[in-house]
């Protein structure tokens, strides 16, 4: 039996505006509960919302980046329901007329993008539940995709790509672990050719990989159900990250009727062509375009261009380095192979990197002059990141300058040849591997500072001369 | 006199206190009055502009910092807002003295002030009668000389109707003229804070202070506020005044009808040209209002859930706590409107009710727009009847709702409208309503003043 999977993602992004969406309270994290609040975001009786234009602008920015149709009239609606984290008993959201519709991201349709306010946060303690309203009123963008994502892997890619765009246009931190990006998914599996299956909603994922794993688990689960002749139940399931499974959510007593209606406290906002043009002008080059330019301008392969342009800061870094050290592929190799693996190994992000392009290119120049070996270069790089010292300083301190002086090396080679007659013999008999062993011995003697290519050259010469002398 | 320092504000306060001492027990206009605090504040060195050093009584749904603001509801028991409404801020800035909180229908749901959870306010003209509502406390306080000026709110007639029933002036400005920030919302798209006073000049003075753009209310208008006093004495010669036929329905009290007809003659005598006009969709106004207003109210009242402030009935389960709190906190009429509003917004009914009501509302607005192409103002009765006996309509909500039939259209259209005393019907005051174009408060005031000055109804005092 062949199956087809349909995945849709619903992402909530916290916008990185300075103040909240409907009041002037600062958006600040990590402060004591209920300190970033005022009558408006606390929903006190009599208070009224005033739209933060910056939030609207950032929303338009994303809509443009996702190639959405942008609504000319922006209206807000009330979504009514009771919950303690919702101070007014309704959330100001957009229902009938979202800011953006019909967008596209990585070939996936974007159904709608709309602006709304975040709710507070419940903190459960042994003595009862507490509410922190610092988060209430932080601007949120909801981005709903069409159910056109075909695999969990593709869902992951979609999120990476969305995050990348948001960072480029500077609208959100997109940190799922910290909650500035939240993602729910819906997935249905059906027999090939039968259209959409029964939709299951997934919640409670707290990382991009979590989303991918939850979808994968759910995909397999649904396939199993179908294969055994069963039917998938339409429900909401929660991802249990610890057990790596999804479980049905305790079903609500009844379906919520949010009784949406137009928010009477806010007027209609008009988005003019002029405003759109102005925002377009302020838009940076987006990852997709930049990737193509990197391929063209720096002759980078697709893989490099894609990886380097995912994070704006990394791409900026790369370009600055190339200005200082105009060998794009070398720069790319060092960034991807060495800097990225360092960051990954230390669970750090690009923004945590304490290494200026200036200092990094100094190292690349030293390597170009072959003053140290590539392996040494790697060690120096790590130390540069760790200690914030310059490459030269580290090389000097550790005496790492590469020995390329043939005379000096010849002495060591002589000693190694004398000490390893078996290997010399092996090499003479045609065992190439034996030469590598001898090179290794020279490296050991020189504490790795010998220029391996020159060592090889001398070794070959000396052994050859010996053979000639013997015969 | 105040400005010339012929009298001190303290003297005014003391004479008000004396009057309150004398009649409040019978009228019951106030639900909060801290005399000591008022005197203390009046004596305090106020380094502000003191151009308006006058006591102003405030309806209980307007937030005054750190003073009980309960909308005459149990559910807001104990609630003291940590902030001043914009109108209160503006009043303080010019030296006004805030003079207690006046009774009202719970959350302004009513036309008689009988739905207050705290007390029944009586009409100073006859204590067996209602003062009207929902700003009945403000109207009765002014009519009984327990207040000089009062603020009210008008969602469907809640300033004009009690003003009419208590024989005083009540003015609802254009939607957006006065900031709603700090007015505890009932029908957000309909209501405005306005004035209750003994004469038109006082209303103009008070409006001058509270009107104008407020960046905290997105629905407030940035249009400049004219100097209203300058317009008062300009007269109304040449004004074209429309008399909407639809306001002279069969249920109209005979005395009311006669008083309005007499008033029209006064206007003609002042040089205005009165003509009959039509507002064909007026007959739907009440129905439209009783969809839109409860819909907005049902949402606006969701926040009273016992979580953050006000009444909370402790229960183990969260949703039981909500139910218990709201069950005990809200009165009958509030519950009726919440249920009605929730119903008309529900899935499957939204299109049928709310959506259609919004469409008809646009027709009503269009009616006014057309009429105002040919008229400067409209004249109509404020209320179809004078005050009625306490208890007479409280169990018949439809009867009660009908008493706002002439005031509701101005709220749906957002236009300014004033009620001025125009005589009596069987010993009870009758109000004349003057409606104007949006943001032409000065014209409404000008006409009201011209009428008032050529009659002496506003000088008549309740004998209590």
C-alpha cells in the first residue's frame, strides 16, 4: 500500500518590537512576573488598545518576504474565550481579513498571515496556579501553511527557511526553545490518489527537530492504522518529547465557539502602496536571492551558498571575509568545516562567535603563506575563538611556525631513515604506505611543525639516492 | 464668581454637603461619596490651572484612580482602578474637584437605574418615580441640587433620557469627540461620555474640558475642538430644522407630544425654519441596537471572571469559579444581555443577526446623512413618556427598552444629541431632543441655548 502525507504548519512568531502591540509596555524577557504591564495589557476595565505601527510594519515585511497578497484594509477581530492567561476574556486577533494571504515559502503555499496579541503565561505551583502577564500583549504573527508539505523533513526545512527569512528581515528571534516561535502541525496520511486523509493536530513540540520527529512518529502511526484497516481519528495529540511519542489530548468538553466579531475599539488601518514601497526599499536581500548571488558572484557550489546564506549574520561575515581575503571557496571551506563544527560542538550560535572577520582573515593569510600546516591552523582557530588572541600571538607562543627549511628537515629525515630501516625497505619495495609512516615519524620529531610536502620530497630523494648507492 | 474669588470652592462644597445631608436619604443618587477626601483635595495646593474649580460628580462606570468604580455591580466589588480615565485626568488638570460616584443601572444596562446592585435612585420631582437611566444617579443628583455638574455615559440614551426625566440638560457628544479611555465599556461602538447639568452653558463648559483627541483611544477624533461658549449666543436665525415624522409614533405620551409641538413653535419664533423630514429606517433602530449593544457587551464583560480583580467565588475547579463568580456577580439584566449577545454572535447566528444588524445600521446612518443635507438640526422628543413609577417596567424588559426608542438612533449613527427641559406632562419633566451633524456640537449647543433662553423650564426646580 502506498501512502501520501499532507502536512500543514501553524507558526506563531513573537515580533521583536520594542513595545507591545496595543500598549507602550516594553517587550522584555527574564524580568520579574507582572512588571512589564499596564492597565491595557492587564485588560483592566476601561482600558483601550492602540496599535503599535511597528508591529504592523513588521507584519507587512514578512508578508512581502513570503510573497503574500497584502490586504489594503487591516481590521482586527475579537476572539472570545475564557482562560486565566487571557486578561480581557478575548484576544484581539484577525479573522475575516488577515494581513496576508496566498503566500509561498519553499514551494509551500501560505494560506494566511495575521497579527494578534500574545496571552500571559500560567505558572503552576503546588499551592495553585499563578499568572504572569508580562507576555500578554506581545505582538504575534500567525503563519498558516497549506497542507502541502509532503514529508517531516520538508516541514523541518520549511521552519529553517522561515526562521532564516525572519532573521534577515529582523522581525523575530525565532527561538523555539524560548517560545518566541511556536509551531503546531496538522498531518493526514491517505492512500495514494485518495486526497487528504483525516487530519490530526499536533501540539507541544518545542524544537524544530521535535516538530520533525513528532510528524515522523505520527506519519508512521497513521500508516499503521490504515494498513491494519483501521480509521484515523480526528483529534489533537500532544508530543511527548521524553518518550518520543504522541498521545491524544484530553478532549475538551465541547468545541469552542470563539464568536469572532470586529474589534470596535480599533479603527480600520489602511496599507497604502506608498507604505508597501517604502517597506520594500528597506528590505534586505532575502536568503533565496543571496544564495543565487553567492553562486554567481563567488562561484560557490549550491551546498556552500545555501548553508552560508541561511543565517544573515553568517552570510554577512562571509562577505566581509572575502573582502579581506579574496578566495571565496577557501573562506567558505573554513567557515563551514571549521567554524560551524566548532559552534555545533559547543552548542553555540553564530551570534555567539567572538572572532572578527579581520582576525579570521589574518589566519587565512598565514595559512596561505604556508607558515603553519592546515592541521595547526585548525588548532589555532579553536584557540583564537576560545582565548580571543590573534593567530600570530598563538603561533608565536606555541612555537608553531612550520619548518620548511630543507637543510633542517634533511637532518631529521636522515635520523628517521636510520632508525627505521624496515620501513625504508618496504617503501623501496613499492609500499607507498611506508612512506606515510616515515613522514609521520618526521612530524613527531618536529612536533608537527614540519612542512609535510617538503618532508615527503626529501624522503623520496634520500631513499632514492640510497637505493642508487646500494646498487 | 469663583474666579473673582467672591466665593471659595470650599463654600460650594459645604453647601452641597448640606444639601446632600438634607435630601440624599430620599434621592439616593450617590453610591460613593467621601466628603473628607473631597475637602482635603480641595484644600490641597493644586499647582494646576484652576480655570475650572468646580465639583463634578462622576458616573460609577468612569475610572477614578483609587476610588471605588463598580458600575453599580457586585462583580466589581472592591475594585479601585489604578488609573484615571482621560476625562478625569483632564478635569483634574483644570482644577475640577471630583465629587463622588453616582448610581447607575448595572453596567449601564437599563433605563431606570433600578438594575443597580446597590440602591434604587428616585426622581427628585416625585420620589415614587424612576429618574430614568442608566445615568440616573447623575441626573437625579443634578436635579436635586446635590451636584453642580455630572458626567454620564450614553450608549443608547443613558444621558439624555434620565436628563429628560429629571428635567435637566444632558448632552451626548459625537462618537469620537470625547475619549472613552477609562470608561468601563458596555457598547464600545455606541457610547460616549457626556454631560449632565442644570443649563446648556454648564454643559458647554464641561464638554470644553473633556472633549478632544486622546492618543489612548483609537476611536477618538483628531478634529480640533471649537470654543463652544463663543457659539452659544449666536442665535438660530435661518437654521433649517427637521422634524422626523417617525418620532411621533402612536405610543407617544400626549403631554410629551404637546410640549414638543410647543417647542417647535418656539424655534420657529426664533427664526428657524422647521420642516417635516423622514428617517425611514428609524423603526429598525431598536432591534438593531438590541443586537449590536448586547453583542459588544457580552464580549466586554468577559473580563469579569474573578481572576484579576473584583468579586471571586473560590471553587476547586477553574470553570466552576468562573460560573459561580459570574452567577453571583451579575444581576438579572446583565445576564439577560450577556446571553442575548452571546447568542447573536454564535456560529450559525452571526450572519443572521449581527451581520444583518450592521447592515441595517449603515442604512440608519445613511438616513441621517441624507436628512442632514437639507437640515442643520433635528428636533424630537427625548423619551416617549415622562418618568414612570418605580417597579412599573422592571419586569417587562421590552417596555423598558422602548423608552430609549428616540435616543438609540443617535448612538447607532454616532451623531451628537442633547436633551433640554421643555415643560411638564402631569407634573413630570419632559425633554426635547436636538440632534446635529457629526462633530457639530457647537450648533447643537447653540440651538439648545437659544431655546433655553427663551423659555424658563431650566429654572424650574424639583421641590424636595
